[in-house]
C-alpha cells in the first residue's frame, strides 16, 4: 500500500508517536520536546501541529479516538493511527532512509552567491556562524553525555549523533574556509566576476 500524502518530519513524528497508542495534540507536542525530538521536528507553533493533524485525519492516516474534558483543561480530542497511517509511515521511513534527497537548505544557497559580499564581510559572517555552531556542538555533546550511565538504547540517540556529526563536519570545513579568507587564498572582487560574466553574454 502506498500513499500520495506529502510527507514531512512533523507528519512522520505524529504517526510515529501514535504507534504506541492514542494521544491528544498537546501530549504529542510535549513528548516531542521531552524526548529531544524537537531537534529534528519543528513543533514550536502548536497551530502548525493542529493543521497537520487535521490534514492527516482528512487523508485517513489518523482518526479521532476519544474526546475528554475536565475542569482544568478545555475539551481534548485524542487521535489514533489507522492501518493506512502505519503503512504510510513505513513507506516514508523506507524512502527517507534509503534515498538521499536534495532539500535545498539556505546555507549552500547563500554560499553560491558570496560574490555579492566582500571577502572581509564574508569572513565576519562566517566567524559568527562558527561561534554559533561551536555552541550548538557543545549542546549536542552535553545531551549525549547526560545519558552516560543510563541504559538507553543507542537507536534512540542516533538523530542526536547524526546532528553532532554534521555540525562537527561543518565546523572543520568552516575552519578551512576561514583560514583561506584570512590568509587571502580565498579572495574575489566584483570586477573579477563582472569580467567573468561578460564572457557569457
């Protein structure tokens, strides 16, 4: 069984959470944050979560399970995954794990237009990025380190390990680029690129 529903990290997270039983949206959001999955799934805006739940329900991948109300909270609807939702989640997992996808992140796009800036300005921006990434790497290391001594299956840490590896690799690359910008081995000028552009017109 296949689905034409457009997958997303949030849709996958909802289906994955409901594998263990019905949940209401607030509980989904809190579990994603508690388990550190908000590193890879954006749940900052609860409205976005509710919209995705509505779309998944309309597509028949989840359905309302029960509605509850008590004095402390407004009425809450819990949802459960359908057989179609389970099949879709497994289809998506297979596709995501097996097939690399060009996701068009912003940073490489900005790198492709660096001639808009001067080398000096670029150096300043990249040094700020490097400092931010060093802080992010320290956070990832701390998250993994906090679990030392606990009997936590490694599979539950793989996304954090992956993100740590990606940040560490980017930092190594940034160090090389910043060194090149500093010693002048990476340099350019607007005039240089105007001359190159003139050859193509």
